[in-house]
């Protein structure tokens, strides 16, 4: 490869660094839209985001005013922060001044001809089954397919220049840049990538994903996209390097520490107000943690995902009976793809920072052939019906007659779906009970099965050593000490219809999929006698009378469904029967607790209302998802069990006394906590500037290519969350845009060591993308607040010294 | 061991060796560069721990494959190694990572010089 071409490849990589990644709708991942700028301090990064995308980086004056008026910002904290930033005016005056200083919204319309043309070709290329007529030659890759059709694009005035383009994208890109100084390449490329940041972020994700079947079939690269875009600019008659672009370096617009955003002290005071109350409650609970007697053996233990929504249902499960609950990452530590029964679809069911390493398949067992046959029959019938409707709707000859003939029937169906969705759901559920679910007759391919491996895929099944390893990891990370007769791994998913963002409500740790399969697999592993024997040798003794079950919590309705259990003893069966009843009680209580926050819901009819939301095709907000998230607590449940966290905290079980070497803590902080920061930042930025970092109102969104949404009928791919997931209405916020507070109950020196050994964590804390407070059980549960740079401060209420600053490492 | 192996004096041929250490998220880029540069093969060590300008990076994290470091090494002639250097130098202007180039010797020269660089496809 010639030298200048290999350098150009690196320039493309560098230019794309400012972009985050955007996942497709089927596996929506809540990620920081400014992930590409996380190496900068938060304040500088949001200023850079403003320069690159025109997005606001701090809460708006209206959001701050609403929080101030509602008492969510404590006056003392605000006075403290304002003084620290050198502001001397009264809060009311400052808000007025900020309002006056807010620049008029700049119309950064991306509706230029160049953007429209590129969005058009990208949409037709990346289509994942929405289009009936697909783009020709997609299998050759984006650049090749575009090169074949672009010379006939009549929107391009100078399209003749596209006839003799180089065959290879890198050479084509070099040709397009031939008039640009190599020293300016990176800036020019960045300009073009940030012109349609949503599409570019999607390409970035797809080109880096090794397991995406669509990418394997229709490859697209950043180089191919840029080559097409720059030549399209030429064909329109635009300069490849517009005036001023060459001077625009990243960091040129930095809002440095000497000139902080006026909203920064307000945000910090808002965060401090929330955190102070939370830490006060946790610390009070910590003071009593050792005084109680050893707990009795619970009847059942339920492991939920760390997701903030689990906190509400966990509290009500604990209140419903002698149950203990834990929080663990909802993929249950299994880095895998899951292939459901009767499907070619391979679902990546682990977080985006973990590469899948195994494939587990659901295969038909021989223990219930009748159930399998019934399932096959109903599924075949359903598929045939869907195919028939689709072909009638899409067939040129049949479409008109179909509409004429079936209009009345579809009209009645539409009226029913609109007026009585709850009743329809009940009828559908009654019908669905006849269809055996796959968990009742399928086995999971847990054993290694090299014969089932695909050349392009992952090893199918798990070795004996791997099975023991994942089971051990789960119990070690949660600091498990005592096993109940029944242990239930409980994944979660949502229930919603007509919702492109359905996967954003599923389990984030399972890459936007329901967590039930992962729960079933870990339960099956833990019921394996060979695994138990190995665990016993390693000091984790599971009593013979303990059985592991799997369940799935539907966050929309708070219903918890137990999957088909293994053979149970009489005692276990009794416990499970009682647990089913108590889970229903917990569901009623949890739904009632959530009802006031959901507009139109009544506490007395909360269950019916959640069921209606799950089935209503006109419902823009089936549930609040992770809205409200603001903290991530790594501690035993005893520290959080006695008070409500309002569904705002991720809860990961952690027991400092069983983790002398800190490996469990390191795994939690480098894995689940980092994913928590991604989620938190997505909610934060989608809230502070929904038009730029979110995806606007659902009312005007359209799904494009089954991969994403855009507003209206074209333009950039919208990457964030819709308005309805964050706001009660246009003027009333629901989500409080606060950066994540990580709380660890562990010796401070241990936490320091973890941070010191992991540059990614240190960068996130030092650059204030999230905050950290340690409650040190070896120092009377004293609070230590991590300071950027690696020192610790003790709050003035706890220490005679206002800033008891000590080195981060006591080594 | 056969008797003859003692008597054969293998000829050592001089070549260049490049070692590259980058963050996990750059693995794809570096691997692609090596494929395109025409080296006949390379070795990847994943989950490498170590300390550099941005601090210590732990290896073998259970739930994070992006944060740890990846190390590559490849052996080839001067021109192909130079192409890799040229392709990496701009990357290191804004991303952390290091590369080391050294003289090395190999016995089976053809094993290291047989490949042509992969062409880009149309993506």
C-alpha cells in the first residue's frame, strides 16, 4: 500500500474519533453521544460538542429554573457552588442573566443538498428489510454500490464526473482530496463526518462490529462513506474543503476552566442536593449493618439486574415475604450470542464493551414432543398469515383489491386497538396460553458442540471449565454467603407495541434484548452437579436442597414470569407456589407506586393501566425506562433496603469482606459501572438538548431502513432518546439531568488501587463524567469524596478540616 | 534428534520486526493495516497490561474488552515495515499507543516475504 494511502487510512480513523457509536434499533444501546470526547474534561467536552454539533451541554435555564422552583436545588449547595465559581449575584438574578445571555438558537440545519443526497443513499444501502425493492449490488459494499448508481442521480448537476471514479474507496478518497494539503486532511474529513453525525456514528458502530450479519452481507466503512460523500460534493459543485474548515481544530473552541459555563455551578448544586440525601440515607443504614443478628435463611433469593427499575420491584418482593434480593449485571456474566429455537437470528446478549465469546442455542428436547408439535403448528400458522398479508399489501396487482376488500375488517381491528387495547391484550394472552413457549420443551446447548460451530461464528456451548467459571464469577462478584432453597435469576424485558424504541426499554446489559435467556442459562449451569462439585472445591458450597430457577421481569407491567422449572422437591415446589403469589402482590404494589408518575394512571387501577400501556399502539410512553437514573451503588443490599431510592439507582451487590484482593470490585467498576455511565450520559444529553443529542418527538419520527429513526422524511439519523422518554410534556421535565454518582462501600485504599490500575476509570472520574464517593467500613463508614487528580476529600460535616485532602494511594 | 541436524548450519536472514501496543478499541484498525500492508503474518496478544502516558491499564478484565491493551508483532522487510510505520504515525498523533522497530533474523526467509497486501473491497 502506498505511503500516502496508509497515512490517509489513519487520518480517517483520527477524524472519526470525535464520533460516538450508534447502534441499530433492534439493539438500542444507551451510549454517551460525546463518547469520542471523553478524554477531555466534561466542561471542555460539552463546549466542543457545541462547536461540532451545536448541542447544549448543560441543562437549559428553563430546566434549572424548574428544578430551583421545585426545591431540587438546595440553596446552601447553590450558594457554595456559586461562590466557588466566583458568582456573586442572587440565584434569581443569575437565572435571568443566563436567560438573557442564551444565544438565539442557531439553525444548524443539515438539510443541504449534499446531506440530503448522502442520507438518501445511506438509507437505501443500510436497509434491513424495510424496503421491498432494495439497492442493487449491495453485497459489493457501500462505495461500490453507490459508485454504480450515483452517475445516474439526477439531483447532481455535475454527475458526469462520477463516471470514472477509482474502483477502491481509499484511492477514490485520495483522489477527492488531491487538491487539499495532506496536513488539512483530518480536519476536512472531520467536517464531513460531523455534518451527519447520526449516520456517521451508525457507520462507525457497524464497521467495527465483528458479529453483525448485515455488515457481513453488505459491508460499509468510514472510508467508503467519505469517498462517496466527497465525490458527491464535487458532483454538486461544492468545494471538498469549504472555507474555514481547514482552521477548525478540535479544542479550538474549548471553554476552559478560566471561563466556566454559567450553568456549571447550578448543575453541581443540583447534583449535590440529590447526592447529600442519598449518602445520608446510605450512611445511616451502614451504621446499623453490623449490629443486627445473623439473618435467617431466606425462603428464596432473587437476583435482579442492576437496572434502576429493579429497585422498585425488589423492595416490594422483599416486603412480600421472607425473600432476599441481589443486584447483578443483567446478562448474568455470560458473554454470549443466543440463538432462539426456530430462528436464524443470533442475538448478542452481552454489554457493548464485552465481546461475545460463546453461542448458546435453544434446541428442541425430546421430553415434550407434544408441546413442540403444538408450538410448531401455531408458529407456522402465524407466519403463513403474516406472509399472506405482506404479499397482499406489497404486490402491485393485489394491493388495491386487498385494501378494498379488507378495509372494513382492518377498520374494526384498528378501532379495537385504539379503544380497547387492554381487553385485546387479555384476549391475546388467553390465546397465547395455548401455544407452548420454547422454554417448556427446549434444551439449552450448554455442552461444547464443535459440530454445531459455524465457520464465521462463535464456539457453540461452554466447556466444563467455562461453566464453573461463570457460576463462580457470579457468586464471587455478589459476595454470596448463604444459599436459600430456591434461587431465581431474574432477567428483564419490556412489553410495548408500535414502538421503534422497544429495545431501549429492554435490558441494556443484554445489548437491548430481554435478559430471560441469560437467566435461564445461568440457572441451568448452577443446577449442573458437576459445576456444583467444582464450586464446592473452590469454597462455594451450594446445599443439595438448593435449586436455581429463571424468571423475567416485565418492566412495563412489573409482572415476573417464572420460566419452566426443573424438577422440584415438595418443599421447593411449595416455596415456588408461594413465591408466585408474592410476586403478584409485589407487582400490584410496584405498579401502584409507579402510577402517579405515569400520566393518567390511578393507583387503584395501576395494574390495568400498565397492561393497557403495554398493548396500546398509541401509547408514546409505555413506561419511564431508566429515566431518573442518577446513582450507582456497589454495596450489600442492607445499605439500601430500608428506604426508597425512587427507582433512580443502579444497585450492584458487593461484599467488601469477601473480596480481599479487590478483583470483584475491579470487575464491577470496570464493567457494569462503565455501562452505567454510558446510560446515564445518554439520558443526560438527550434531556439537556433533545433536538441535537436526543431524537425529538415520537410524533414526527419515521423509522428508516429498520435501523433508526429520522424526523420527517429525511436527514440525519437521530441517535438519542425521544422526548416522551424524558419529559412529561414539552415544558415539564421528568428525568433530572444529573451525572452519575458511584457509591462504593469498601475500604478506600482498595478503591484507590482499582482506579489506579484502570486508566479508563481514572479518566472518567478525573474528567468529571461521573463522581465517586466511598463509605469506608474500616474507618467508621466515613465518607470520602474522590477529587479529580486522585485525592480524596472528607465532607466538612464529617471532619474538622474542611478539605481533608489525602493522597489517593495509601501505598 | 536426527544426527544431521547438528551438521546443518542454518543461514540467518536479516529482517525488521515491529511491535505495536494500542488500546483494545484500535485493534480493528491495526489489524486491517497489517493485512493491507502485505506482511505475511502477525501475532496478537490481547488483554495486555501495562503502563504508559495515560496511566496503568489492567489486562484480563472480566466484563470489559475495550479498556485493556492489545499487542501486535510482525516481521517483514524494510519496505513493508516502513508502510506500517507510515500508517501508524498519524494515528499516534492523537491516540495513545507505541511501536518499536528492531532488527531481527529469520531462517526461512520465504515464509516472511511471500504475501501481497490485501486489496480494499468496495465497502
